[in-house]
C-alpha cells in the first residue's frame, strides 16, 4: 500500500467501478462558513472523487446505544447540533435527497449489528458541513448510519467491513470525526499539544501499516487515547473507514494539521490502486 498527497488525488482515482472510502476530520462547525485550508481541501476532494450513486455517512454526532440506526427519510433535515455560533451558521441548509430504498438495504445488511430504521434524524453538522464542499449542488442522495456507543472499538471495524460491499454499488462511504478531539485542551491560536501530535502520528503510522488491531487496543493505546479522546465518539468513524478498506487499496492522507491545539484535522482516503 502506498500513500499519496492531495494534489495527486485526481490522477489516482482512475475509474475502477469500486468507490473509495473517505474519512474527513471536520473540526469546528465554523469551517462550514469560512474559507479555510480545510474547506478548500474538501472542495478539491469533491472534484477529484468519482461521482457516487449515493453517500452513506457515519458521523461522530449521531450516537446510539445497543442499536445501529439507519436514516430512511426521503428528505433528510439539516440539523444544527451546536450552540453559541454566528447566525450565519444556523442559516445553512443542505437539501440533498435521501435514498430510502438503499437505506433499508443497509438495515438488512447490518441486521446482525442490531440495525433498525429511523426517519427522525437527518444530516447533522458532521455530515452537511463537509458535504456542502464535496457536493455543493446537494444533488447526490445521502443518508446517515449511527454509531453504537454500547460496543467496543473493534465493533466499528466490523461495521466498516460489513458496509464495504456497498463500494461495488457506487456508494461513497464517508466517515466524519477527528483523529484527535479534546475540546477541554483547546488553545485558540496556540501551538499543538504534545499529546495531540503524538496520537495523530501514531494513528497515521498504524493506519499506513494496516495495523488496525493496534488502533482498537484500548489497553495498548493507554492514557494517550484518553488524552486524545476524553470521549471516544470522534474517533470511531475513522475506525469504520479503516474497516471498509482492503489490502488492495492505496492510502492518501490530506489536511494533516492540528487545529486549536488539540483537534486533529487529518483526513484520509482509501482507494483502488
């Protein structure tokens, strides 16, 4: 497996009939309305990816317990799941259609993972804040799948493996979270925390080596994982995307920066060689 940088994406994504899988570090909701290096990179990525038939999003912001919910609504609502931000952010809406038929197929696919239908969620900001740059016309059907917080880290790898067959049906599997996410340790305008740099580098190394077992080993990751993720929700979508890859994929990293001192914006794409 090789790694590539963002400028090489378009050349690397030769049509193969098998969709890439993508993890984006979404960071602050403000990236949805600001011109930043991150939002510009998401736009470049959207122009480089093969056009999907549909998008399945696993976002850090839809958490359930002892079940995996799949949004089957025909027109997912835009959820503003944050507070204290400028009014312009609350005015944002992403009016993409859902795909109820495919979503119900996913419920059946994830039956062994206690999957159930849901028509109340929609698109939280982990989804729409990046999708607005990937597909600004909101013309690709999209739906979310929740994270079961009642299961261990390895469960998310299993979810990814199960979902991976959708790649051959033209479905883009998109994870949205952060490789490091410690809001209590943020430094506005400050330099990155040492633990953030250490965990981000460890994650990238293990991902490149395809040592996914190390990425789900709580004991082995120890206190470094706890510092990087006081709560584990933003880490789990990255594991889903790792699980949806296979040994024939190449790996591309992008936006590998620490924002606000303790939020990794590292993103990555697994794609067919």
